[in-house]
C-alpha cells in the first residue's frame, strides 16, 4: 500500500457520505409523507359567484400539441363568461398560424380568447408570462404548458381555495399521458411521481416551502405582483417566484389528488434538454434566494428543507467525483479489517442507494396501490438512468456556478397520448442536440464496463453487480443520443419503389 491509498479511500468515503446525506433526506421526505399525507387541505368556503380566471398558455414552436391544448381548455367545466384565454406565443415556425387559427375557432364559439405573439423571446417563458399578465383580466391565473391536457373539473376542484386571502398558489399533481410509451417514459414517470407525490405533498403539509412546477397550477395575480413579478435571471422562473412569494408570507397549497395530465419526452435528447434546464435553473435559484431564506424569520426546519431542496442537484457533482474514485478505490483500500469495512460501508450504501429504491417504491404504492409491484423491474433502470444523466446534469451545475449564459431550450412535444404507437412519433420537426456530451458518456460506459469485467474476473461479484448500473446507464444515455444524430432513412414512395422494380 503506497501513501496515496488512504487519501483515495478518504476522498471516496467523503463523497459517499455526501451522497448518503441526500439519501437520508429522501428518507426524511418519506417519513414526512407518511406522517402528514392524510392532512388534506380544505377550502375555507366556496365562492358564491365564481371569479374570472385567466388561462395563460405559453407556447414556442409547439405545432403538434397546440390544438389539443386549446380543445382541452375549451372543455373546462367553468362558466364561459368567466374565462379569459391567452395564448402566449413566441413561435418562429408554422405554429404561429396554427395558434392564430385555433384562437379564431374559440372566438367563434364565444370565448374571450387572445393570441399574443411576440417577435422576440426576451425572458423566454418568464417574459411571455410577464407580458401576458399585463393584459390579464382575471385575478387568478391558470398556467398550462403546451403539452398539458387539463381535466374538465380542474378549476372546480381548485378555485375555491382562494377564498382564503392568504393563499397565493394552488398546484396540482402532474399525470402522464404517455407513461407506457417506451422504457424512457416509464422511468421518467417514476422520477416525477416521487417528486410530485412524495416531495411536494410532504413539504406542503408539514409546513415547509414547496415550489410551483411551472404549469398545472393557479396563481393569485396580486401574489405575483407582491413577490416582484416574473424575473428572467434564472431558467426556472417558477422556482424563483415560488420562494420569493413564500418569503413574503404567502401560503401555497398542493393537491396531490387533483391530477393534470401531460406528455413526457419520448426521446433522450428531449429528456436531457429538460433535465439540463431544470438542473441549471435550480442552482441559479439556489445562488439567488438561499441567503435570503437564511436571513428570513422562518423556522429552522423550513430553512434546512429549503437548503436540501435547492442544493440537491450538487449530488450530480458528487456522483461524477465518485466515478473517478471507484476504480482507484478498488485497488487502494487500506486494510482496516472486515468488521471496520462493513461498519463504514453498509450504512453509507443503505442511505446512498437503498433510500432511492424505498423513495420511488413508496411513491408508486401511493399512486398505484393495486399494481405498484409491477414497477419493481424498472428500478435498476431508474438507478442506471440517474447515473447516466450525471454528466449532462453535472455540466448544468457547473454552468450555473460559473454564470454561463444559455438559452431556454424547450422540451419537444409530439402530441402522443396513452396507448399511442411508436409509429405515431413525429420526429421530423425536431433536430438532435449538437453536443459532445454523448461521446463523453460513451467513454464512461466503456470505462465502467472494464471495471465491472475486472471485478468479475477477480471474483468480486458483489462489486461487479453493484457497479453494473454504471455502464448500463452511460451506454443508454450516450447511444440513445448518438442514434438521434444519425441521418434518418429516407422513406421510399410507391412511385420510387415501382421505378426501381
């Protein structure tokens, strides 16, 4: 053993302790959920005269889903004369014409509908919402992204909570229109179910801060104004405004039993762009509001939960560090004896890995009490995908830390509903991401394949099995992206086939 062995091992343990810390936070969320989930909030009373609601629909080049969105909004079970519909359109393609035609159809049916088209994207989505709010007639603003399909009873189940003048936001739980479309959408649904069912419910009902999810929620307009309005200096304007509003004393409500379905990204590039934006934006918000949270006169447990929430994506940096430490650790572990080895490693493994499994299984059992066990086979893939995404998301964290500017890259939507066939996937309208990240992921995949094979060859089967998600995850994220970069095969027309024959 050389002098560097204890140093490598020390760094390895420190990184694992950091990951275990975030794992223990997941278990804390599970505990808070079990303790508080039954405390469903109730409105103080019901409005005798339903208030005017402005429905804000921010879109950008969403040609495949705009009509579906407008149809679902028109089907809301709410008095037509109490609805104002704003289609906040920043599009630069044929979506503009689709939006214009869709709004004209609603006007012909008697709706108060407006197509607000901007020729620049100043502030991106936040800028579009800020611009639309200037013309909003309603005190209550229902915000829906282009891929959402609200249920008709959405407003009837939510609006009456605003009879409490201290309530600034009502957030509903996202559902999934295309959960079973492919393996990627299935795993994404599990990720989001954990966040929306467990985290949001636990935070809200235990008196901690929670955040607007960017869509599927209703704001009180005066709450937005009091908090300083929509600001453009982060990529997650929803999280930013949420913390500023709650620091002003506004209360939020999360309704986990009111579902608003949406479309999940069906390809790896769409998923990566979404995760990159969310990850980078959360670190930007962390830098912006965390000092104010610790200066605020709120309970310590609220400050600690907000800190864990806002810093959680630093776990991707720890995961990347772990990738560089695993192989040296396989060869440089000091011999402390088996007893000491297990005393150190078993608790860390439990909090860093088992906690993730417990977290997502509790969410599935809560949402699907009869068939939750059917999701168990997807757990190894969930762990693998989380590992595979570490390079892309760690890059997002670093960009945020060093104030690297980037555009708001929207997530592609294809208008895919539950039960759709893969041939329904309209891929031609969206280009693959131009980045070297997939090739870096591919190198990591080959490296960890070597590490796993070496461990197996040396008879260290437990290590080989535990490390197997690493090559699987990196190969999956890299090859799925590289495949999208390849030119699509040209479809032959009947005339061409006849000519060739």
